[in-house]
């Protein structure tokens, strides 16, 4: 990597279409190829119920990425990976081949029209918090919240940890 400061970023991955576990594996390969970045860790895969009734269950994971990319450059790269894997944006919280979300970006709190970090609603989503805790159990978010406190308020309900990365 270059002399640009490197930051640890946590990325949420999710899919409920077109072989979700394979979608996540392909996304992880694409993350590992990003410029000025290094894949530093990946949680187990989890299966969770969809936020909307009547949709297929999601497969989720969290990846740790060390990157010198700026937040918006990383967001653009993640959206390009989603597009490459057939993502179509029709319905909020609708079914998708791939969803990549920047959950945390170093120690930053980001409030821009295209990007909010820490990721909004992550505190209420077991499919984000439990995989994140595998990678960083003692984590304190940039806004001061402790991951352990968020976990205590978000039960492991409707979530199934897969024995391996599917």
C-alpha cells in the first residue's frame, strides 16, 4: 500500500438471491483485489430472516478491510462490485444478489448524503452485530458506543451461524 494512512473498515455483506453463499465468496475475492486495500479478516457466514416477509432468507457476513481508499472511493468500489454481481436497486430492503455496506470506517463518524457511518440501524441488526463481534469483540464505535452493549440489546434471534463459510 502507499504512504496514505490505512484505516480498518468493516463491511457488511448480504445476499438472498442466486446462490447467496457463492455471491458472498465472490464478493470477498473482489474485496481482496481492491487497490490500496488488504482483506484482514472475515466472519463466519450467518443465515437470517429477511426484513420483509415472503422473501428468501439472507446469508450474511462481515469483512475487515485495511484500506487507504477514501470513504466515497470505497463506496464507489463496493457499488461496482454489487453491479458486477447483478445487483439491481428496485425495492428498499428487497431481495438482492449482493449488498455491501460500510459499517464502520476507522474512527470516523461520516454524515454525507451518500454515506452514513456508523451504518444506520446496525445497532438493531443481529446479522451485522454478531459477525462483527467475531472479528472485533472489544470494539468501541467511533460514536462512543460499545459493541458489547449493542449485542446485549440485540438478541441472537432469527439468526443461524453456519459451520463454515458455506
